[in-house]
């Protein structure tokens, strides 16, 4: 059986294709802008991914957490650093964020295992 | 295997029955009021369903999106119109709404296919 | 003394100028996209303003309510129609939206008085 | 100069009158239902007011906090009990609730002083 | 097949273990504080669990609802009382809370059946 | 007349004193934990302040924005860097965050002017 993170990846890719299979220019531009926001600038791209992770956690969106978590791991953040970011999100967002901290812990374990194996 | 939209329909019906199998008058009146709000008035019912769809999208509730999406399709909104409403929701609610735009795209595809076949 | 709506208008204009007095392209493009989303398309611009109003109400943002309320009044929506949209927002968002319904009622009164006088 | 709580009371009364000065039945019924929900039932009315206070705090609505805070004080809750309810709200809702805990502390001080004087 | 509530229990336990398998002191202290907040004090522990339930419902977190629901049932709240608390949550949080009221109704049925059998 | 940021500082200090003038240990520990979360660790304190700023912006809390903004300026973040963080918050949180971007721009201008003068 596929790991939940793999299922997320497939669902995300397929879903984005469906959303972007449209004549709607505003939606296409929204998605394009969403990419450029996280690029290198005055802040390095990796810092922005960490910002995206914490924003996703306090807004309690597992799909968004998974996406930014993977970007953070690829950008070289270590487990201890990511845990501190999640700690900030818990503090700001409260215990209602705990289920998402659980989700993040599972996804992080998977991503770090893949990195070691990779 | 049932399409996720069919699963939603069954879960919703069964769940509402459980919620309303109660002596609690406030809950019953809340559900009754929820129905009348979307009826024809100074604004046509179909406009209100579109309002309900966008409200559900920015509040990021997939079940609520599915419910209003079906009402919108039955009220005759075309795919292009619904996509523009989702575009407004993305703009107002931000990228955190994207997973719900993905969900809406899948549900909409199912509902439109059913309409063609119907 | 200025009406609160006038104060909002001035604060909004001055604030937007400050935000946009920047080299940051993402912010400029975000604001530009925010405008185009509400233009005429498959849905008329006025319907989109009503969607923006309800989205703003359920997300409980008075400044956003004021902005879309003015657009709705200029687009010709009558008081009765706007009240029905607010009614949908109350139903979807709950009593926590009531303080914003109060705010909207005050702003609407001001905008309609101005229209009559205008 | 009037205490902020007095200003709130006046703004609330005037605002509610404006909202309810309407032919819109859904809005009137919504307000009516909002009252009956907090009446005595299987749970005493005072417990429900405390529930309303905590719900208002985690949803971060100062007007709603003020309203339920006054009901709680009138229902006989002591400062220590209300502080524990606010403590639950802080824990569930996180540090983003702190500004509302500050607001609640100011309002509570005013309400308790009035009660002593009364 | 396991009841969804049993699945929740296992997922929750396993997830918390993963989150707490860390050197991060802030996260450990956050979890510890989260426990003490619900203990007996000026308000009885059971009242605080009911506050936690309503806070979870208006913030729309099914895992949090399930957790506090079980605590409430163990603390002796009867179905009618819990329904009134959910009624307050619906009123405050709006129809967007309905899917969570459905979830709560299913979980409550399971918990009460277990209690009778126990 | 005092700058709004000065008013915020005074209100915040006075409010926190009122909240912490209590026997309630949970509230005191919550505030203490809130401080330690932002200290140097695996991530530098300044990165955590930027995380706190973006979390505050997407959760739309002006007081929280002001607090973290001041910490960010004191930690040496330049205007361009802070604008990019706000850009991420706008993208994630949507146009509903715009009024808070306006607020942040005003506060930032004040803080940077003070720094130059300082």
C-alpha cells in the first residue's frame, strides 16, 4: 500500500491538472504567482519555504503542510529546525494545530527516510 | 468503487439524519433556517447558491463546497461561471484554498458528466 | 467629524499607496490580479462583487466588507438584495458574523444616502 | 470619556437596531434563534454563556467576548472561573488569542467594578 | 472493520508519540500545559472539557471534537447536554460547522453505545 | 498625538499586566512558554520572529503583526526582506490579508524611521 505522502503527491498532481485545464486566466495567473513568491529574492527561497510551512500549519491545511515540508527537506532543513518551526506554529495557533503537528511528524519521517535512502 | 461524490452524498444524508434524530429544537430550527436562506427572494435562489459556494470555499469546507456545487450545477450554472466563482474564492482566501479548488474541480467534473449522461 | 466610511476610504487609499511603494513585484502583481478577478467575464462583474462581499463577511473583515459593499451599491444592487446576501453570510458564518453585519448595516446606510443625494 | 465597554454597549444596540430594521425574515429569525440557544435547557443558561465566551475567544471576536462576558458576570461567575475559561481558550486558540485575552481582562475589570458598586 | 472512532484513537496515539519523540522542549511543554489546563480548578474539569468541545467545534477540528467528546462522555455528560453544547457551536460558528456536527453525532453514538455495553 | 504604534505599545503593556495579575498558573505558564519559543535554538531567534510575523499576518492579527514586526526590525531584517515575508503571507492568506498588509506597512515605516533616528 502506498504511503499517505505518496497518495498526497498523486492527488495533488492530478488535482492541479484538473484545476488548470481551464480557459480561466485568473486561476492560471494565481497559480503562476504562487510559484514566483517562493523564489530566491532578498530572502533565500529556503527561508520562504519555512514561512510557507508555518503559515500552512497555523491555517491548518495538511496538503499545504505536506507541500512545504517537502520543499523544506529538499532545501536542506534538518529535523530539529523543522520541529522548531512547528513549535512556533503550535504556540501561535494553539492546540487546535496539534492534529496537524501529528500529520507533519508522519510526513517528515517519510521524507527524511527517503532522503537517507536516496 | 463509488465516486467520492457519491460517498459524500451518503455520508451527508446519514449524518444529517443522526444530527436531526434529537429532541433539541434549536438544532432543528437551525437546519430549517439554513434551508430557507437559500430560497428565491430579492436575489434568485441560484445566485444565493453561488454565494454559498464561494463562502464555503473561502472557509475551506469540502462538504459544504460539494453541497453548493451540486445546487449550482442543478441551477444551470455552466463550468466557466463556476470556475470564475472559484477564482474569486482563491483570490480572497489565498493559496490555502487551492486544495479545495482541487476538490471542487473533481466534484464539478463528476457533476457535469452526470448531467450530460442524465 | 467624518463618517467612519470616509475614514475607511482615506485609510485604505493611503495604506495601499504605502504597500505599493515598493520594488516587490510579487506584491504588485498580487494587487493587479486582485483587480482583474472582479472584471466582467462569464459572470458579470456585479455578481462577482456580491461574491466578494459574502466572502468578506464570512471571513469577518470590515475593510473588505466596506470595499465590496461600495462596489455592490455602485453596481446597482438594492438594499433588499444586499441584505439577502448578508443573510447568507450570517447563516454560513454564524453569530460570530453579527458584529460585521452591524458594520455592514451602518456602511450601507451611508452609501445609500449618498446615492440618493448624488 | 466613556469606558470602552460603554461604547461597545451603545454601538451594539444601535447596530442591532439597524440590522433588524429590515423586511428580511431570515435575518430576524437568525437573531431570534441566537437568543433561544442560550436559554435554560438540559444545560443551565449560565453554562451556555461560558461556552459562548470561549467560542467567541477562540474565534477572536471582541464584541462577542464582551457580550458573553457580561452575561457570565450577571450569571454569577467569579473572576477566577472566567480566567480559567479564558485559559482554555488561550490553550486551544494559541497566542493569537492573547490580544483578546487582554481585551477580556479590561472588560472584566470594568464589569466586576460595576457589580461591586451596583 | 474498525469504527472510525477506533481508527482516530490509534492514529492519535501513534501521532502524539511521533510528535513527542523529540528533543524539542517547547513542544513537550506545550503538550504538558495542554493537559493541566483541563484539570479541576475553580471550574470543574468536566466543565472545561465541555468548553474544549465547543471550542473544537467552532474551530472545526474533528480530531479535537472526538477527543473532548470522549472526555465529556466519561465525565458523565448525557446526550441531551452534549447536543445543547453542539447547538451553541452551530449558532456561533454557522452552517459551516454542520459537517462537524454530523461527525460529532456519529462519534457520540459510538461512545454512548460503548458506555452502555461497558 | 501619539503614533498608532505607540498606542499599541502602551495598550499591550497595560493589557498584559492585567492578564498576568492573576493566580491562574496556566495563563502565566502559557505566556512564559510563548517567550521561550522564540529564543535561539536550532533556528536563530530572528528566523523565528519572521515565522511569527507571517503566522500573525495570515491569521490576521494586527497586534501580533506589530509585536513581531518590531522584533524583526530589531533583529536586523531590512525593509525588502520583511516585504517578501508579507508577500508570502498575502499569497497564502489571500486578499483578506491586504488590510493587514496596509497596517504592517504603516508600522514598518514608523519602526524604520525610529531606527534611523535612533
